[in-house]
C-alpha cells in the first residue's frame, strides 16, 4: 500500500531523470497528467487523468487494508 502511494508521489524523480522515458516506459500517472496539463495545454485532460485514478486508488487501498486486517484476525 505504501509502495503505491510512494510511486504516485515520486513525480520529481521520474520527471527529472527520464521525463517519462523513451517511448513512455517510465510514465506514471502524475507525469502523464503533467504532460497533458502543462506541456500540451490540455488542462481538462490532465485533471481527468488524476480524477479518474482516484477511485481506483481508493479501491486498491480498501482491498489491501481488508486483506491485511483479515490476516491479523481483526474483523
């Protein structure tokens, strides 16, 4: 769970080192949103990338939390 959060927050390192990389190999959602919003001047699409990812991200966190609590025996 923390790995997902840290990957989402690692915009600076990915952008400075590769800028999304050759053929978008190191593209993560924050760099994709930046690409649409700032470089291509498509602010709506940049916001849509992050907005559409939020429910998915919350769902993954919910499922991982349930799984970890189930392994500990907490209901």
